[in-house]
C-alpha cells in the first residue's frame, strides 16, 4: 500500500470530480427550443397599393401595406397598384435596383426579384414631382436572415 494506494485514490477522486463537473455542466445546458429552423426560400407575392386621401387642403399618399417582410433568399413578386385616381406615381426599391418609373392612375405594374441581403430597406415613389408629399411616400422592406436580421 502506501504511496501507490494514495495516488490511485487521488486519481479516482480526480476522475470522479471531473465526471461530476461534466455532468453538472451537461445538466445546465439545454438545447434552445426557440431556435429558428432553417429557412427554406419561398415565392412571396404582395399587392402594394399607393393610396391617397385629403387632409384639409393637403393631399396625402401612403403605401398599403406600409411594411413588407420576407426571408433572405425569397423570390418576391410585387404588384404595385396606383390607387391615386388623379396622379401618376412610380415605385423604387433602390437597395435591390428595382425601379418602375411610372404607374398611371388606376394601373398596376409588377416586378419580380430575389431578396438576397438581410436588412431593413425603404421603398418609395420613383416619380419626382408627383405631389407635394413625394418625399414622404415611403414604406419599409424588411428582409430577415435565418431567423434574425
Ligand atoms: Cu408619387
């Protein structure tokens, strides 16, 4: 006995302590159940309307819906409807090089593209001078990347 037994005992205790530590760490770790599953690209179609209404002596335009959300990799088909009965407008989404120079009143134009980059982008009217609120005719195009921005 003697030193060999003490060394074997110490080694046993060390192995036991290490195993216990691994066990406790293992118990503390939970696979995140809220993790987003892999995103499979889809074809997403939207009808986007440019509406107009009167507010006092002002004419105000807005996009409906004001925000579009897709996943990175999705193919997006946008049907842009000009619901303003009096003025021609356009559509542009500069981040994806999309531009429809003009859509006459009551008309529809369609674009198709792939949303490749995650981020929050703005779209707007491509026809400068369409109205006093031209600069405010903006909406958001949100591209989610694998469950997060
Ligand atoms: Cu416009």
